[in-house]
């Protein structure tokens, strides 16, 4: 599959997540079924934020809305690439890679393998700080979340839920 074209054409978080799962299965031969993905406002700190996290107890990836909203304001063309990067990172956690250094290395390897070292996805994986002006709000201190309600993404586990209408 041409992952770059698929990522460019992706319209939803579920579309991007399908690419993540397919790529990881092809590259590592591993997959995690039954995952849930949610989006919520996790807030931001000065020049930073938590992009997403994986909860093994809930088998759930939670994505922070704040950097997504900021990208749409500053550079919408980065949106799918950033979302792919974050979801790839958290999905690798979900298949059992809990050490951050190992997970970051796998994300970089996979990104460079499928997209090439010069692609934005690979650049995000090797140096996300370069993109911080487009991802973080220029604030002082901590900006707490506006709303912590989790919006669950539909269509995430398409392969395992084809019997549900």
C-alpha cells in the first residue's frame, strides 16, 4: 500500500488509525485488537503538552485536543502527519513497548522505512520540537483543560467489529 497517499487522503482519525495498524502489522508482525481511541482536552503547559497517552488498564489511547486545535489554526497541512505520529507512538505502546526510548526509536524506524527520512512524519518522529510553534499555545504556566469529556472515535477497530451496524 502507498501509505503516503493513504495518509494524505485520510479524512478521519479512524482512517489514520487504520494506516497505523496496517503499517505496524506489516513492519513488526504485531497488532492489538479491541483498542478504543478517545479525544479530550488535556490542557497545555508553557511551550509543551501531552500529545496523547495509552492506558493499558483500559486498552485505550487518549489524544489531546489542544495541539490538534492549534495545528488547525497555524498549519492545517501538518494535521494528518502529526495525528499519525502520535497514534503510531501510542499504538506501539499498546503492543507492549512501554519504554519511551525504545518506542521513540521504533516510531522513527517505521516512519523512515515507509515515508523516507525527509518526510514530515519522519521529521516529527526524530525532532518534534522543531514543530512546537505550530503545536503549542504561547502561554505562561499551565492552561487547564476546558472540558475533560472523552469523545470516543467510531470505526477504530473496523476489522474486529464488522458485525456491528
